[in-house]
C-alpha cells in the first residue's frame, strides 16, 4: 500500500464539486457533491443517537439497495429537529440531484451538518444544485472536502494506492469533525470512494470492521452527534475481479480501507476544537476487547484527565480513578499505568491485569478555547 497525495476524486470515475450556496453567513463553502460516472456498490454506517437528523433517516432507507452513486452534502445547518419539512427537503435534495445526474433519487445519499433546530434553507440549496452539478470535475475533490467543514480548522483528506491481482486500485476519503464527537457507529461526516470492484456484502463487511477500529475509537468531548455518518462508494473502474468473499484480495482492500478510516479519524482528533495535544490511550489486560474499549473511552472522556494533559500535568491518579469508575474487578495490585510524552503526543498505557482483552482509543486535550468555541456556537 502506498499513501499518495489525492482526494475523493483520485479513484477512477469520480467527480466532485463544492462552493458557497448562501447557507453560511461567513461566505465559506457550504454545499458539495460527489458523483461516480459508473454504477456503484455502496455501504454506510450511522449514528446510534435516538434523535436522528432528517438526512440520516433518508440515507438509512436509501442505502439498503446498496447501489448509491452520488452524495450531496451541506454544512451550516444540520437539518435536525426540523420535523416533516426537514425530511421532505432532504428527500427533495436527492430528487433534484438525481434528475440532474440521470439517476434515481434513491441512488443519491444526503449529508447535513451544522446547527440543530434551525429552519432548513432548502430554497438556497435548490437554486445552487444546477451549478453544483454543472461544475463537477475530477479536480474538485478538495472543493467537496471544504464544503462539509464547520468548526474544522483544516480539510481532512487521504488517498492510497494498492494492487489487487496486477490491477492498480485507489481508496480515498475525506471527513469533517472537530467537536461533538463520541460515536457509536460512525463519526461526524465522512465520504470514502474507491474504484475497486467489491460486492455489496463484502463492502458492508469491510466498512463495518474498519469503522470499529477507527471512527468508533475516537472521542473529543464525549458528545454523540445526531448526524454522524460514513459512506463508501465503489465503482469497479479499477478492473479487478470482484471481491466477493473473504480472501487475499479482500484483506488487501480491507487494509487500505482501514488505513483511510484510521487516518481520517486521527485527523479529526488532531483538529479537535481548541485542541493542542493528541493522545493515544491503550488498555490491555481486560476481560475482553469490549471491556478494554469501555475502559479506554472512560479515560479518554475524563475531563480531569484531559485538562491535566492540557496543563503539562499527566496525573496517573486520574487515569486510575477513571478505570475504577467502570466497575470492573480491578485492584491496586493488578493495575499498571504508564505515560509517554513525545512533543504534543501523549501515550497512556493501562494494564488491568484481569484478562487478555485490549483496545486503543484516540482523543485530544480539553482547553479553554473549546469552551469559547462551543459557548458561541449557535
């Protein structure tokens, strides 16, 4: 696998666009579209928040067929808690885009991110869609990546090249996310593209497994969003034999997909609102992997741990207290905690001493700037 400079349009057959449609008062890009010129298989994972935004409701229905070919996304308005009109507008967005691209509405996925509970600016989006479609280009992956940003300080993109039976295959992705991050299925918004030929079943399996060790292993503030979603489109333009079972080809593809997901996940943490430090929390010696992840998340979401790291005071006692709060049968005799600091990266290792389970979670420190950003965000 080779990491290359690229975007969601690096895989063959993908085009994208993004610009300001008048949703954000700042004048920054707020509407984006990615489209495959060839038929696709698709898969997605979604937030488990019981309050789901209208786009999530629509996509959970549309993804069942697994042949989605386009994705339209807006930032600046979450289209959440917007009632029947919000749901209607989310569907209408897919209808207009589908008509313009010559595909069915149910082949178009829709994403939204921004403030919850605000009237959705559908008319502005409706007026902008023709120009958005007209401007689709293989060179505009960056435009889409910027159009989905909210409080993000920088765009998040990654692309890799692999080889499957002599065929060059590309996997690429972009994501947005900076705060309100504590996923339980996906995290914030991420679009992944690939020109690999993969069956719907294998693509779904690969995304679910990759998500479990990437997007589900990060936290910034312990707050689960209503709009979290990760979607992947695979159009088969690389010409490889379709991956239809768990074999060597699947493993090569899965490793690339996992790398893309993990890189985007870490970039989200590195761009956490007000964050100055990135840290990795590894828990070993748990009863099982699920218990290990619970302990790692408990440490990562501890405000006491996160503020101590912010002030150059890695207090191991707070880590011990966080683990103890999980209620596991951990004793002072069994528990071992160690810290390692390399510039702005902090590594915390905790061995519970009660089993062989392990997990790694990624997070950032909690700073005064985080409070300032979120206190003014509405």
